C-alpha cells in the first residue's frame, strides 16, 4: 500500500524546524505532499508563490516529495482531493498538544479517513518558529542557525526590499 502523507504549514519561510520534520517524514512514508497555506490571516511576508518556490529549492534533494502545492481551502478537503490519508504535524513542546488534538479531531470529522501522525521535533530545533526568526532578522540578529541557506538569503533580501528602501 502506498502511504501518502500531507505536511501542511505556512512556511513563511521554511525553517530547519520544518525541514527536520520533512526529512524524517520522508523516511517513514512513501510519498509526502507539502501543502502551503495561503494563510492571509498571518500576513505572510513571502507570497504563496515565493513560499512554494523556496520550499521546493530547500527540499529538492529529497526523493519522495511527491508535490509542493499552495492551498486556500480546508486542509481536510485538500487531503481528500490529493488522496492523502495521513496528516503529519510536528510537535515541539507539550504546549503544542492541546491545539493539535483539537485540530486532529476537527480534520478527522471533516475527512474521517484522515489520521494525524505527530512527530516530535528534534531537540535542537524545537524552539524555532518562523515568527521568531523574522523578528530576529528585523533587529539584525543572526538567523543563520535557524534557516536553510536559501531561505536565509531570501529573508534578508525580502527584509531589505520591504524595510530599507
Ligand atoms: N519546528 C519548528 N517550528 C515549527 C514546527 C517544527 N516542527 N512546526 C511548526 N512550527 C512553527 C511554524 O513555523 C509556525 O510558526 P509561525 O506561527 O511563527 O508562522 C508555528 O510553529 C505554527 O505552526 P503550525 O501550527 O503548523 O501553523 P501554520 O501556520 O504553519 O499552519 C495550518 C497552520 C496551515 C496547518 C492550518 O492553519 C490549516 O490547516 N489551515 C487550513 C484551514 C483548515 O483546514 N483549518 C483547520 C480546520 S478549522
């Protein structure tokens, strides 16, 4: 049986935290779909096309990434459409769990064949979030430890264009 799993997020931008989960997921499942939410509520600094491209560049070396797509829909509907019945979520700390349990339940209610699988973030990246990284970058802190090099240079370029012109 071919096990296709979907890994969703905003990826604004993709960090080593996301990459940690993606790499480990590719070792467990046959194929992975990375689903990038439009998530306009979060006011992403990279547009959807840029986030897709950046994620593609950073994961290009991984063999069983089936596709990387943008979406503006319920995640459960997208999973159904893509015939993925495993939803991967990275869990960083115990505090993520409360939200994740509710999210898993609601997603399963919408698409009963969808099961959530939780991967524990590796210790050295468990504190990363895209917002933290963007904040550090805005104050000219060192963001190298948190981002793959392509995401690092894209973020510096984006901030330069947005705030320094
Ligand atoms: N390591 C490091 N950081 C991680 C991480 C990990 N393993 N997993 C998540 N993060 C970070 C992300 O960078 C994100 O940071 P940010 O808030 O600073 O951007 C934060 O933790 C939260 O991540 P997550 O919970 O995955 O949120 P998200 O915004 O990236 O994605 C969706 C949320 C897209 C999965 C969710 O909004 C969704 O499913 N939307 C579609 C609509 C829907 O179906 N909703 C559910 C039914 S109501």
